[in-house]
């Protein structure tokens, strides 16, 4: 490309890192940071002390992910980094006076990690190429004129924006300036639009060319021996081409959602000098605000705090809970739903042993003993036994938020895995949290699934890996609900993942049926005397599930509303007519199969009805096989 810049440059093989990182870019030399501004650092060509103290000393004010970046950079073996995760949030930094400030990740890279670079350029498909300073832009334009002369292009008149032509131009420019001893950083934002995730057979010509450019840069001898860095920025790692992600020449740096300490520091920073205004309009103090906003980033915190300071909005704990719910559900693109109910396990009819077990779990969580909790629960049983309702009632007692994982699958290539990565990242930041997955046998995929380009296998792998992380015990508690646990892969049901298997069954005694009826009367608002209840509902000659009873009582209310003689009130005559007329849809073989597979899955004999406790398990297995063949 064109001529060298006019200003004097450091000699080749003496690359340096910014303020705090002080990269010793060449194996032949090292440089040490020098205090600048208010304790920040630039570099000078003096021998650097050996050992980790250099790194620790000059990166002390960095967030942990930036320290990790610097540590890997100091190895002098990597030039390409992927920054992923919470990349659209603010990053804590220091201004020119040494005071804490919060900036975008692009500003942080420019002012901190790449502060000593001679050339810092940015690229994304929308804005194209732009530089951190006018001098570098002028130098690039001059070099681009030379490129046009050699290759017959007119890029100096109109810069290209598409990845292939941009990367071709940049490669020539980098080689020219690195040969001049320049120190260069290239920041590629929205990297998933440059090298998107796709099956190899589905690559477009543009995708292939862009991929090859970045692969070549990662192990090019000139780039490795010079002070050269490429930073790829994306929210979800799964959206990037996996050849780049899995390359040994690339380092992945995850930027986490802020923890409680970081949130408190941000709130304190924002409220500096405004404590009086905050106290006047908020019943939530800064420490409580930080403690009750797990899963939120700095920008979302700013929205909450600014609403109080600027608009004088009254912030109560109830308002804060609602705002947090809205922020997280929006961040998860509607794939997570908070389950906030006023229900309790007292509203669950029957299932006395299951309720007792869940109450003990709630007690353990409230007493601060997450270490005794199982990693997860598998809740099974035939349709209509109240699996979903029971867990919703449990959510009202545990004292930690519970979310429902909704459909995260997409028809678009790579989007399903990206959605799941986003959800798991949020769950990790929201701890402690309970997660309910209804119809888990259909939602979670299978190791052996085929016909969907491997999506189900990858989903299964992501979920299984996350569920088995021992650090999440008592922090992320899974509730997998299904009527067909036999359809679920063993890997998810084993110890270390869904450890406790709770089975729920239809009421088997008169006492259980009476309890179920009382709960359903209360839930539906039907007021009728016990002696007016038809015997058919209680004698066991016909099996009514909780769902059946609720449907039956609702039908009775409907008939009473149309009967002018009763003034809309259910009486003995109407209820008897409805019971005589009611024919619930019956699938006897399916219900028997679902009941028996729940018996086989249950990990506690005490949870089984008397009829199944001492039943021969081999006989159950044989009957399950028979039913499976009959249903097919």
C-alpha cells in the first residue's frame, strides 16, 4: 500500500501494550508500564521485571475479564481474542484524573487495553472502517490511494463495507505498517455478521473468504512477531463460526453480567452527591438495590436509578421487583418468564409426601444451606396430576425467584444455540434461582436426535454441561416436568443433574379425593355443602384427576349461570346433573403407561402409593413394554 507515515515510530520487535497491560510483544524484548495520568500507565523501553507481579501491579484497576485478557496477551503467543457475553454494557474504568468512570467496551479497549497502540481501527458491517484518531485515518487514506493504483480499485473514493473487500484492504495495510514497526489493534464489532456460525456445507463464498482471512491473521508469522491484536466482539459465542472459536490460535474472553459487588460500586458511583435525592424518593437503599438486582447490567441499573433521580419516581421493593422482571424478560427475548404467585403448597391436594419433601427443600434454602440441595428435580406422573401447579406453589414458598424456560428453539441456523447461551448466561447471573421446564422430554433435546442438523444434540450438550456444574448446587435448581420421563435421556436424569425424582399420582383413597375436591372447590369458587356432593366424585368407581374435577366444577358454574332458578349458584341438582353427564376424555392405556413409568422413575419409595410400593419392578417393566407396543 502507500507511503509510511511521517511521524517517527518505534523500531520493529519492541511492541508495547497500553497503560496497564504493557505487552512484551516480541520474544526478544520486553517493556514495562510507566505511571501516567492518575496512576495509569504507558510504556517505555526498559527491562521489565520477571514474574506475575508486573501483571498484577499494572492491571489492578481492571475488571477480571480484562486481567485475563492481559494475562493471555503476555504469553506473546496470541493475537486474536473473542470478547463475548455482556459486551453491550458499560465497563468500569479510570478517567484522566484517576476517578472511576463507566464507558462502553469500545472506549475501554481504546483508552485502556490499546492506549499505547499507534493505530487503533474499528470495523463493523454497518459503519465500515473508522479510526480512533484523524492522523491514523489520514495515513490509511494515503495508503489506500497506493492500493487503488496497484489493484485498479477506487476505494479511496468510497470505502467498501463488505467483509471480504475490507479484510483484503486491511491485510495489505497491516503488513505495510507492521513492517514499519507500528503497533496495531483491530476491533471487529458484531463479529457474528462477519463470520457467522453455519455448517461447513452451508458457507457462502463471502463467509469462506472472511473466515480464511481471520484464520491466516491468527497464525501469520509477521503478525505474531509484531504488536498486533484483533478483538472480535459478539454477544453469543455460539453465533460465531466454530472454526474460529475452537482454534488454538484464538482466546475467548467472557464478559460477565455484574455481580452484587460491582452493582453496588456502580450505584454508589452514580449516586455520589445525590444521596439526599435518593433517600427522599426511594425506600430501597443502595446496598439493597444491588442485592436485589441480580441479572441486571449497569445500563439497566442506570435506568432504575435515573428514573428515581430525574423523574422523582417512588421506588419501592414491589416496583423494583416489577422492573427487574421486565428487564430480564426483555433481555431474554421473552424466553424466560418469572413465576411470581401468591400460591403455597397448602393449595396442593394430596401428594402429602411430595409436599413434605418440597417444604424441607424450601426450609433448607431459607436457612442458607444450598449445599444440601439436589442439583435438580425430575417431576413425573400422568396428565392431570398437578405437576405444573405443584411447582408453581413451591415457587411461592422458596424465597428465591423461579423462572419458567419457554420455547427457545428457532428455525434459523444457529439461533437456537444462541438463544440457549443467552438464557444460561442470565441464569448464572441471577443465582440463586429455580428453573422450571415443562414438557422437558420435548424441550431439552437428545444426544441421539437426528434430522435437525445436530441442533438437538448441541442443545442437549449445552443443557447437560450447565446442569452438572457443581458450583451451581443450590444456586440454579432445575425442575424438569414431564409425563413421559422414559423419553428423557439418561444423561439428564442421572445423579449430578436431576438427582431427585418425584412422582405424582391420581388420588387413590377416599381421603385424598375429599382433599382434592375441597381444593378444587376453593380454586373454582364453588360453594356447596359437603352432603350435597355426589358420591360418584368420591367413591373411586370413576377416577377423577385434579384437572378433571376443575373442569367438572367449571362446567357446573357455567350451567348455573344459565339457569335462572338458581341465581347463578351451583346447587346439588346441577352438580349431580353435571357429574352424570361429564365424560372426561379417557386414554386408559396412555394413563396406565404414564403411571408405571413414573413408578419406575421415582427415587423414593415413600412417594409411591401403597399399591405400587412392593410391586415387582420386573413385572412393571414388562407391562410398560406391552403398553408401549399397544399404543404404537
